[in-house]
C-alpha cells in the first residue's frame, strides 16, 4: 500500500514539474575535459624600473664604474631591467658606509632597538610578500607556487626569528659574552635569491653587524626591492648596502680589507676561490657550497610518500638546490617497483611558465646553467646510463629542461659524482644498510641526505653514519628558520639558521 | 564462494587469520605528514573554466545522493529521488546523480521513484552503521536489499574485528556479503574515522579489495571525521597498487563531510593525479553526500550567470 | 765505576706504535744551553701520509665510542700524566723553565686534561639542541666530530701548549695527526708514552716530530684531512695552511683566532653540526 502511494507521489511530482524522466547514462559521456588552467599569477603587482642603481648608504646611486648589465626573465628571455655593475670604487663606498654605520649607529645601538628594526622588516616582507614572490619568479624562473608558498614565507620567518635574538644574544651560548664582528660581506646565489638574502642578512643584523650584500648577477632584482623596503622601514643608512654585479664585484667585496666577515653561498669552485683569496687574513668565513645529496630508500619505506619525497628532493626549484637529493639509492628488492612509481609520477609533472600557478618545474635560471645540465646529461648517456624523460612539451622560448631520471647508474659515472644543479636524478641500488651508508658517503660533498624506512632504530643508525649536515628522515627538502643548515667536507663550513647560525656573525669574550 | 583468481593472486594460498595477518603486515606503511603535504599541494591546483563546468557536472553524475536518518520516511526519499533525477528543475542541462543511497526499508520507494531513469539504487546493509551483529544476519540483510531492488550495496566492515587483528572475520564478511549481493555492486565502508591511522586505512583497503570489494568507501557519515582528503589519497593509492598487482580495477567513494564544490573539486584533483582519467567516471568514483548537490548547483549558476547564487533559488528535498 | 746509563731512542708515534721515520732521518733536540739533549726522529711526508691514513682508519670507532668512554680515556691520560710529572718537569727545565715554571706547567696541563675529560658526555648538551620548527617535525641538531684533524702544536709551552690543542680536538671523536714542537719536542715524545699507556686506542693520536716547514705543506694539502688547528704555526706557515686548506675546504683554526685555550668553543671548532628531521604522525 505504502509502495503504491509512493509511486503516485513520484508521478505527481514529475508530472507537476513537467519533466521528462530521462537520465543520460554516464558511460555515454565523452571523457572529461580536464585541463589545468593556465592560471598565470598577475605580474601587475610588480613595477619594474628600466634601470637600477646601487644601494649604498641608504640611497640608490649611479655606479662610479659607469657599467651596467641586463637581467632577463629566463622563462621567455625578455630583458627585465638594466642593473648597475659595482666596481672596486663602488664596493669601497659600500664598505665605508657599512663601516660608518657599524661604528656610529648599528654597533652602539641596543639589541632591543635592533630587534624592532628587524621585526619591522619581517612585517614589511609579509605585507609585500606577493610582490616579492612575483619578482622572484620573473627574475629567476622558479615556479610561482614555490616563491609564493615556500621562499617568501621562509624569508619573513627568518627575519622574524632572528629579530627576536637581537636582544637575547647573551643567552645564546653559555659562557661567552658576544659582540659583533663588524662589516659582513655577503655573496649569494641565484637559486633562492631572497631566501639566501634572508639567511645572511637577518642573523648578521641581529648580531649587530652591518652588511654589504652582493646578489647574483642573474637575479639581482629582489635584493634591490628589499633594499628599497629597508629604506621604507627606516633602517639607518649604511646598515644594509646592496652592490650588484658579477664575479668581479663579489671578489671585490670578499677581499676588501675592511670587511671583517665573509659569508658565501654558491658553487664549491667559487667557494674555494674565496677561501684562497682569504688566505693570509683572519677574516671569519662561512661557506655554503655544493652537494650531491644521497636519498636512501629502504624496502619498508612508506613508498608513496617516498616517491613524493624523491620528486620534491630533485625537482624542487628545477633541481637548482645545493641540498637536492640528486643521488637515489633504492634497496634492490624494491628497485624496479619504485622506479616504476617514479616514472609514473614524472609523467604528471607540469613543466612550463613559472608564473603559472600549476607549474611544477619552471625555467632553468640561465642559458649557461642549461648548457651545463645538457653537458652532464649527455655524459650520463654516453657513459651508458639509461635515461627516462616524460613526454612533455616545453615552451618555445626561454630555458627549460625536462625532468630526467637515469637508471643503471654506477658510482663511477659523472652523473653520480658531479653536482648537476638541475632536474636530473641518478638512480643506483644497494643491498644492505652498510652498503647504503658507504655509497652515500662516497663523495667529496656532505650537505644533505635522506632516509626512508619505517624502522626507527634504523633511521637513527643511518643518521649517525651519514656524513651530511642535514639528514631528512621520511621527508626531504624541509627548511625552517630555527633549523641549522650547512655542510660537511666540500659542502662548506659554518651553519646558517637556528641558534647555530648566530655564531657565524659573533665575536666574543670568554669568562 | 571463490574469489576471482586475479584477486587471490596477492593473497596467501590458505586464507586463515595468521596468513592474513602476515599479508596485512606486508602492506606498505604510510607517512601521515607526507600524505598531508601531498594533498595540500594538490589542493592548490586550479583548472580551466571550461573544465570547471564539466567537472561540476561530473561531480553531480558521481553523486550518491544520500539520506540515512532515523526519521527517513517514504515521502522524504521520494522527494530526494525526484531531486536525484532532476537536480535543478529550471536547468535541463544539469545531469542526474549516480545513485540514491538509503536504509534498507526505504529501498522500495527509491526503486519506484527512479524507475526507468537509470539511477542506481544503493542501500546500506550489514547492519549499518555499526555492523555489530552476527555475520548470518548481515548476509541475510544483503540478500533482502538486493531482492528489494537495490543494485548497489554499501556494507560496513567490522572495525572491532579489524582493530583486534581478526582479519579473517573482516575478510570473510566482505567475501560473503559480495556473494550475497550477487550482481549488485558492493561498496565496502571502512569507517576510516574509527581506524584512525593511515596505516590502518591502507591495510583495510587492501583487505577489502582482496576480499571482493567493487568499491571502497571511507565512511558511514555517522562517525567524525568522515571523508578526508588524505584518507582518500591513501585509499586511491591502495587502489592503484592493487590494480598494478592484480589488474583488477576497484572504485572509490568518499562519503560524509564533502559539502562544498570546492571540496569536491579537490577530491577530483587528487583522483586525477593519483589514478588518472581511467577512474574519472561515475563507474569508478562516487561522492556520498547530501548537501553537496545544492552547492554544486549554485556554483554552476555562478559560472553561467556571473552572479553569486542564493540558496533560496535551489530546491531542498 | 759508574754504571753506563741506557739512553732512549726517541721515535714517532703512529697507529699506537713507535716507528722510526721511514726516511731514516733524525735531528738533534737541544737544551737551553744548545747542547744536544737527544736525537729525535725527523718525520717525512711519507710518515705524515701513513699517519693520516691510520688516523682515518681509527676515526669512526673513536667517534663511535660513547662520550662516557672517551671521557674516561681522557681522564686516564690525566692520571698517567700525573704519574709521569717528574719526567715532564725535568724535560721542561732542560729547555729553560725554572723548577717552579715547569711544575706549574705540568700541573696546568694535567688540570686542563681533566677539564676536557669532563666534556665528551656534555658537549652535545650545550652545543646541540632541539629546534622548534614550524611544522609537524622532530628536529634536532647535534655536533659530531669533523673527522681527521691536523694539530700544529705551539713551539712553547712544550707540554701545556700540546695538551691545550690536542684535548679539545679529541673530545667529540676526531682523530689527530699532531706536529710536535720543533724546537722542544721532548715533552711531546714523552706524552706519546703517556698516551700509549692510557687506553687511547692506536691511531687516535699520531705524533710526528720533525721540521714544520717541511711537513706543513703536506698536511695542509692532504685531501683526507678535514681540519687543521694551526695554533702553533708561524704566520707564514699559517698562510700556507690556509692555502692548502682550499683543496678540500678544510676548516682552519688560526693562531690567535679568538678562542680561549680552555673553552668548549675550541671543541666546537672541530665539530660538524648535523640536523636531523623526522615527521611526527600516527
């Protein structure tokens, strides 16, 4: 009875609404149109000048050198702006300004006051975070989702973290009474222009030093915008100076007699050059150099997360990461299965316009870097390793490289030894934990390493033995202002980040 | 009953509690933080405007429009069925949903109300939501709902048995329910909110699929949390690995807690990135939902008119 | 008739053994009056090479011992030093110290060794820490040994200078190739006998006597030496150390580079901070 009543109601309903009771069966539907939008982040937020001066003593100046160079967008090779090239006289001016600011203003200032400046800068970075992110991507080619969601939040975080140290330095290291070193000359690379700036400038200022910063020649723009921001923040003139230029400018900064402290992040080759330039001086030096990170996957690893970790480990920022997990060691028992998973995942990576929010792999930073990657990948193939690249289209203009895996790699291959600094992963296998450690440590570098296993005791056993300044277990490429970063062996010395990062910018009295 | 050979290919030769325990312990572990990071990253993708409309249609076509309340009446389910057939009376381009999902007693009304529409009739069974009765009763209830006209059966696993390591009991109930369901599609609810860990989710997924599940489903909707994105990711990855190992394709149904188009879109993003196009149809993916439908309709209206919509213009059934 | 005394042959200390220099050379160690005290081995680059190889071989097991154990061994050195204090006083007096100066120096050296002996099981507690990262991760930084460290001992004071440079390097688990005071090598040689009877595993400390100008370039350039304490180098020698350090990015502690002789920050100079991350999840 109830059933009949139900039927009647249904019919009435349908009749009343005058609807044909039809349903298109799902199986007859065309395959779903499912495309990710070319969802370009607007670049309107950034206003670029045609040319930029040097930031010395609180103002933008034309260079005495009268030289300039252009910076291009590696995503399409468009020229973005003309940038001044600082010559020795300009560097000299910058160092003098920094010295004067150190002697007269920043050095004598109380830690609490310094802290407030740095806090203010941190806040201003947050306010203009999108603008800085867009500019970072324009100038450097990294995907906007990374500059927006990773780089800039970390940049603000670093300033916020070190701001709080400025008036607490007495508590940082037991038994010593800290004092600043003086003028810090800092040379930073193009892979994380703003983040490396933050890693260097924030602790230097917090510890009471003044700064002459030399950004990389292919990515000078965010440092200049940052300089402008510190000007707006009212940071006293000379506390931060930005001198743009290439290697020569960098050399002039680090070898300047009145620089007390040198901090460099970049290639091991240039790091060695700086170390030799400083021989015979007692300048304090920290170096954060190259790497060839080992990523070790055990059979019992959480495999799907390990795949993500490996992908993130090598393709984050196009592989332009000193701590990239560029050597993958997979336990033989799961090697083929794991490589299959990796290949399938590679097929879903989107390579292209870095300003597109859906882009996973953006532009290679420069033509030079692209050439270097090509050379090493060619070497990998001629040495007999097997290459895998997904079949994705690359933009016509700009510098791009497909995400690349090499299987059948031996320790003796160049691609297992040399830092490629690009989206290229070399896959090797191992059988026992001892073998994994031996192979992982078999490199002149020692910056990062990864371990994937669910066995806790094995993680700790491995972590003890891996010669690397950062060991990520069941994760990879994580950074935090509180967490020290830096390498063993030829990956450099000194730590940046965390409490340890302060020590590189402090002198002290003991007792 | 015997399972298809493909399914048994990953199982031990003799299926007993100890051998299943070994099987379950061999299931790859899951790192919770890594899974959360992955879904967070995927959630940030955006799709084309044209794709968006197709995706919203797809969400409707994937929907198991559901009412599972003690106060359900024939009137309620009949009205819901009408909505299922024609979600937006003013817009004939809106497709029907995939199925109407109800308690066993309501099945006949749905059958009548959707007759000839091709909409599937889904019934919960096995003493949903707790499943805390004798297996015999569960099997009988399954037979009854199929006899009443349900062509899809949403069963619950015995979470107590699962958590206490009685894997054979869980396995056996799924297997016997599948047998009782006959040609009806069997969706196996893991009730992931009670399993708590992603390791358990993955293990239960494997167990259910090996035992014959056509679909695996997150939740009853009676336990909080219900469907979650990271849980869904882990289940989809289990489906992928099961497919790799056996060649058998299994469907997925997140249920409960998916209330907005934006949320549903994230599930589709995760689905597309994890399993790809082959699973992007109502045959292989369903949403168990009730309030989601109107939100999707409102989104479609916004896409078409450029004006944000008001709930007053959409029927509540 | 007086008894003829038995003179000691002063040799190198490598791998827990006392070899002569492979070069077969020796040079005279002079007393304060310019008289020959003894002939000591003149270590060669090949001796240095052997010492580095042996130090490398001993490093992981030395670092792998517990801090408690390393602390006990350092303390044992202090005990044995005390036992041999008479010999050290005599040797220091022979090269110009007054009795009081010599006694004070020996006492200070012993006390300094005791001071450092307390550090191996504590240093990580003051120099390492948990980092409160902004995410669901356990994150810990701790210092560990840099590896093989070259120590250039100061010319003076003969014993205290040596102990002050050596002890902090040993604390975190480094192994050492030490270039002894060239002008005053006797205390270093006697010190190797102390090491040999103090449970210090062979190869952990290797001592070369000889000419610094000859040996420093090979130490500085050696690709398997991770760090050098150049505290006992002249400014020219120190620059040579810096130049050689470039080849494998050695860490160099320069003379007068601001770290007190008795300081945990001297230990820190020969450590690498390792930071380990792990997610927190169920």
